[in-house]
């Protein structure tokens, strides 16, 4: 079953250009690693110094457990460690703090708001 998740990472303003550049030009092994870990979709938006991540996958925590076991993940996170105001759990070391969904047009038209 495909679920949808969203979470926000606050980026240090003095690292935003590098953060954006790396995400616009990601390493091929990062793309493959995330896909192999179970990410069906990952879209990242920027708003001011916030990085807003939208995922479609079966279980986001399982994606990050698998991704966290990949050596590319360690390199990627080391490269970005100074960019984060607070380092997120995106290495499998803990559950990802996702946003609470409070509205979904199509689900609510069908009569039930689902958590994902």
C-alpha cells in the first residue's frame, strides 16, 4: 500500500545555496539508493529556509532504515550535516517526525480522512 508523508527540515540560511544545488544535482547513487529503499516518490519544495519533503512509499521509517544502511546515505548526510538547524532522523536511527495530515480533498469526498 502506498502512503503519503510530509515533513519539514529547517536549513541554516548560510548553507541554503549549497543544499539547493546538491538537491537539484543529486548523486546518481543517491537517487538509486532512495528508490531501492522503497521511495516511490520524493518531491522536495523550498520555502524560505525550510525544506518540505513529500514522500509516497509504503512506510517512510522503513525507507530510512534501508537508506540508512547504504554507505551513500552516510556520505550524503555528512555532506549536509552543517546545513541542518536540527539534524533530522533520515538515516534510519529513529522514526521520522512527519506532519499531521488534516485535509485531503479526495479522501474526504469519499467520506474518510486517512492518516497518510
